[in-house]
């Protein structure tokens, strides 16, 4: 974990309020360190720093009447070294774009957003240590960053970070106007927000009158829960309407039925947490209905707790020795159960940041634990 990772990790503690729509992006970003930072991570870093100082075919959700009873499979252990070198797990398939195809798509995205005179400087195929997904990462001569699904999906992100370093502090708008502007910008670039009935608007300062960067996220919604994996998210400078970031995420959501109660989910998560010996007393257990992607964090915590603590607590711990557990990329409704510990002294030399607030994803249909995290 480098100094940037460490700062973000320590800043995003349980007491810091962050936009809820960034939870998944930030959580994923902090568990990945690569030579070429992905745009998702750079967007997360930019938005955290910016907002704290004050991702086209639409996939319909599928309801399973004869739903699967068991979906969790034992994940595959991956080291940072193998993930860095794209070894083994994320093998390319016949659906994976070649570099030439990726260059063509990258140039099409540049032209779509008005950068037709820009050219690709670097391009790299990267694998995720958390799942079996492959992503093409591009940086242009004008330092624009683009990421997109390497297997032909519609998901992509664009970040034009340099705009944030220009003279933009004089531009203003209101929360309502920002939402309308974001809708117009989405339409301008070929995206219809009408099917996205949950909207979150945030800005870089505490009040409208101070804010000069706005972030608007449009979500599809199921059972009153926003789906971060069917989302359009736009960061922009008002009045001049310059795009800083544009993310379109359209991933298959299984829309699984709710069969497990909130109390049952809490019992399941607590039983899993009791597999490890956490020396603190539990202060509270919370649960809320969420849509999340399956991941290996909970498995890592309960099966390799000391390794998790060591790799996330030391700034000097070498990335090649990090451990991940790779799962399928299934997106499901879950009970996000958060166990909050009472930690009286964070400076006794034994403090583990993974213990303050640990969350388990309890599948609402099967009752299986299919993932989790520690920054929620």
C-alpha cells in the first residue's frame, strides 16, 4: 500500500461522511494497487478529496421464481504478484477485445466526448484480483483516462482531471439546476436518464453558493434500493458544463427475491464473525437492504485474518505479497450487515482498521455470505 492508498484508507474511516454512491468504487479501489491506476480508482480519489473537503443496452433485472438455493463457491486465492502480471485467473477469451479493437473503441469514446484530436498514449489490459473481469485502461496525450469492459460490455469511465486544475472556482449553480444540467449532458452524449428513477446530487463544498464542482448520479432502483451497477454518473463544472468525469455502468443484475429477514441476516453475519477472535466488544449491529457484487473480502477476513491485518495496516507491506480471494462477478440483493466495535484506544499499537466497522453481504435469497467490506 503506497502513501496515497494509506492516506485514503485512513481518511475513509467510520466517522467520515462520504457520498453513499461512492461506497463500492472506493471499497474496490482501496483493495487494488497497480502500476497503472485504473480510472475508477482515480475518480474515487478525486471525488473523495474534492467532496470531503467542505460505472447502449440497458439490462433488465431478472426475477427468479425457481431461484438457486446455493450460489457461493469457494473463491480462488490470488497473490498481488500474480494479479499484477495478469497470471492465470483472468484468461482472455474469444470475447476479449484485441488491442487494436480496444484502441478503436477508445478513440470512439474520445470523439463521442469531443476529444477527436486527442490520441492514445498508453493502453493496457488489466485483470481484477477480486473477480474474473478484464478491463482496458487508456491514457491519452492530453492526460484523459478511459477504462472500459474488455469483453465488449457497455460499461466505461472517462476522467478529464486537468479541468479541476483550471480557473473554475467562479462558476455556480443550485442542486436542482445541477440535476437538470446532468440530464442534459447525459442526453448530449447519447444516454437517456428517464429509466433511472433514483438520483443523488452532491458537490465539492458544504453549500450551493460555495460549490463549483457537482456530481450527479442516476440509478435504476429495485425494491426501493438503488443499483450502483446500473448507473450514469457525471461530474462537471457548472455554467461552462465541462465534464470532469463520466461513468456509465450497465452490468447484469439478478434481482433475486427476498426470502431472508433482517434479523436472520444479522444472526448469520454474527455467527460468521465469531469465527475469528476480535478482542473488542460489539457496540452495535446494523443492517440495510443493498445491491452488491459478490467478492472475497469476508472469506479473506474469516480464513486469513492475520494476513488481512498485516497487508492493510503496513504502508511498507509489498503488494506482490498481498492476498486476494477471487469470486464470480454476480450482482445480487443482499442484507448489508455491519458490525460496529467499541475501540477505546486506536493508538495502542494493536489497532486493526478492519475491525472498527466490518460488513457482511448476506444474500437475501439463499442466506449465504457472498462478500463484505470494512469501509461502509
